[in-house]
């Protein structure tokens, strides 16, 4: 384990940004979001960012390919911009876990080469949580907020930042900042882990369990009458899907620039009435069906196809962002029984 003084963290950022674009969480008017580091940009102390870091690998909108026509000839031009090296600093354990969920979708055959390029060119520096909040429930999905994964794991105390390389990519980056860090024992890190674990035990969602969900539960939950009440007030705004680190629905569209056609991909939401609309109409006609789809996918269908891995990481974003205060925890408590958490 290596460490640097908190006062030297900006020097570490400067060193990293000499060889790659560095993104860090930065405070804004409405909370923290990732920004490119440059001199004068300060690291946020917020627990997490408004938007999750999935944007770095699966951007909200990205140009895929351009078509140019001349007479009967069509030229296909690869315009991807996914080959730039970058580093994301301060990713929480829940969000690091979300990359595993996304990997299973985008890196399965046929591999999504745009996503794969970004995964190859990105280095993740995670950050252990020391002040989890009441909307956190990562422990429901066996995620340890005090011990995040990533290419490098970090722990920040009042006076120092501790680093531990977890992958070859992470070690290569650690080598680049070796003159700004020094060998250290893990005493302060272990103390922080113990304190944070105690806080986690006292959080309101500490006892929420996911055991009732998972593979083979479609029949049990699909026709549950509770979906009607749960979905009744849903506005279909899609906020929950856009802030969610594991949601991965997208649409592909063509845009005529006047000089050619650009094919681009952008996030979509299974909560929208026109999602996957086909010539014959929509496959899910009511908000109840769309609402049910989102939660059944996270709690039943995805684990069924992915060795039990849930497609929720307990980040709590949908708990704090939904305009009608509906969220996956309410769904889990309602369907899983009143004694669930
Ligand atoms: S659950 Fe909430 S955030 Fe999600 S679509 Fe419905 S109203 Fe919007
Ligand atoms: S469903 Fe909600 S709590 Fe779960 S990962 Fe998505 S935003 Fe986070």
C-alpha cells in the first residue's frame, strides 16, 4: 500500500493528467459530477455523483459511423472517438460493481467494440466510502463500500490518501506516481474500514435483503397485484433509468447533417411509452408493464441470465432522484414482504 499527503493530491492529479485525461468528482450547483481535472479544479467531498460513471464507457450520446453518398456510391466512415486514454478518479464501490453488470451486456458476443475500446482505454481509481448515507444499500448486494475494486483502490482520510493497485493497468499507473507516494502500512485504512462498517450497520436500509428475488422468480412476481399500486403514480419520466449505473437501454438513430448521415446511439428508457415501438405498435402498452419490466429485469431476469448477479448495486440514486419518491427499495419491500428490511 502507498500513500500521499492530502496536500500532494493535486500533484498526483497533475502527474496523471500528463499522460491521460483525468476526470474527478467536482461540486456544482446541484451536487457533484465528474469534470476534467485541471489546475484549480478541486475534488468534491460528496458521497457520490448525480450521474453515474457509466457515461465514460457507455456515453449518453455517441456518434457511431458516418455515411457519405455520391451517386450510387456509399462511403462508410468510422468516426469513433473511443480510443483516448482516460482515468476516472473517486468511483465508489457500488459504481465499480456496476461495470461488471455492463460488461456482461456489452462484452458478450457480439462484443460492442465502442464499449470495449473505452474499457480498454480507461483506468478506474475507486474510493472507499467513509460517510455512507441513508439511501445507501450496497450491502444488500454483497458490495463492500469500505473495500472497493477498480484498477486502483483508494482510501481518503483527513490527512492522507492511500492507494492499492488491483490490476496490471492500475500498477502501471501507480508506477507513474511512485515519486509522489511512499510505502505505508494499512493502519489508518483499517481504522476507517471499521468505523464505516459500524455506520453501515446503523443505516435505515442495513437489513434490506435480496434473497426473495433472483433466478426462477418470474412466475411468483410477474402477476403480483401490487404492481398496479406501485406503478400507479409513475410519470414515465425515465429519471431513474438515466441516473442508474446499471441501466443500459439505448436507441440508434440516423441524423442527416446535410453533408452526410451520422448514425448515433443514445440512452433510452424502458419507462418510455415509445421504447422499442415497432411497426405493429408497442410490446408494453401500459405504464404498469413498463414499470414492472424495469424492476423484474433488475431483480429477476438479469440474475437469471447472469449466474445470480443482480442488476442493482444499491447506489441509492433512484431513491433520491425520482420526482414521486418511487424506487427499487419500495418495490423490494412490497413484493418481498413487510419484514424485508
Ligand atoms: S419510477 Fe420515478 S423516476 Fe422512474 S420513470 Fe417513474 S416517476 Fe420517473
Ligand atoms: S436501481 Fe436505483 S439503487 Fe439500484 S443501481 Fe439503479 S439507481 Fe442505483
